C-alpha cells in the first residue's frame, strides 16, 4: 500500500506540472531540460553576473583614475596571486550518462577552463585604493534598492523552500528508492543525489573539478542509471515547482518587491554600460 500510494502521488504531481508546462525532451541530460521553475524569474542570473561584472569594472576604472591611477586595467590581477576556490553546485547532480561515463562528477577541463584576469597586475599603490573604488561601484549599482528587505528576500525564501522540499515525503521516498538502487550496484548508500555529487572521495581541486577516478565514474554512471530507472529528478523538480509556486502565492507582495529590486539593479547596470561602456 505504501508503494502504491507513492506511485499515485508521483503520477499526480508529474501530471499537474506536465499539463501546464512546456513539452520536455524524453531524455533529461541537464537541469534546463526539465523546464523553468516558478522562482527562476526572481533569481540573479549568469547574464546578470556578466553584465554587472562589466559595469563594476568600468566604475572602478573611472574611480581609480580620479584617485590618480589613469591606466588602471578593466580586468586586473592582484599584486600576488591568491588561492582560487571555485564553488561547485548542482540542482540535481549529474544527469548526462556520457558526462558520467567520461568525467564522473567533474567535467572536461578543456571545455571549462578556470577564468583568469586578462589585465596586468595591480601595483601596491593601486591595490591600496582599489577597495574604496570597489565599494563605491557596488553602492552605485545598488542605488535605489533596499538590500536587506528586498534584494535578499528571494534568496532567503529559496533556502526555506529548499528545506521544505527536503522534508517532503515524496522527495524523501524518491531519494530512498534511488539510494537503494545505487547501493544495489555495489556503491555507497548516499542519502540523496547531492551527497553523491559532493562526496569528498572525488577530491575536487580549487577549480572545483574532480580527479575522474574509475570509482568516481562508475558511481556517477550508477547514479544516472538509477535516476532514469526511477524518475527521481522529474518528481523532485515537480515538487520544487509546487513548493515554489505556493510560497510565491503566500508572499506575493514581498516577492514582487524583490523582483522590482532586481529590475532596478538591471536598470542601474544598463545605465552604467551605456554611459561608460
């Protein structure tokens, strides 16, 4: 009865999402294949990061010129090279079987090189003034935004919603089925796919990439196989969508204020790029 109830709940959740959502590919190879989530529109994107990084660099260069550093580069290196740590994150862990087979829980370093500054190294005098200009640039881009109340709101809610998702019995049952499937193939009994992805045994370097060991790659293949055999990610994504939608409805005014803050930020970035770019 428990298994039948889980299956009925699974079908109901997926049906609710699939009826209203866009058609998805039969084979899920990346999180984007699952379709957008309700909270996506409130999130800071990679494009936002690229544009804001460019705008900040232009503002810093202008500020540094005002402080007596007229040839300050747009993309400078520090006076001494710091240890670079890269945060690695994934919504659902590895999804593509070919990636799992070749790279385990990492990636082809030739396809994803570690970004390095292209400009010259800062002098010590420039480095002494750089924090002031960096702070000024941040204030300029955040002009008109209540950071604590509005800018950070969606991120705080995302943390709370993710906690609720992890407690959801449908998701926990799906993870348990996936976990037993992976263990049955001779690998560790991970509590969820994120734990498999983040296992310290894969020895990630400062760039976030792994060693691609035989054990790692075999584990990743079993991981993907079990996700496909028991549509773990589809259910997980469907529950996330429902939880996010409910939270947005419950706090509609606050989300709207957060979205307006994001739009204000984007307008500030666009203005800087237009004037200084």
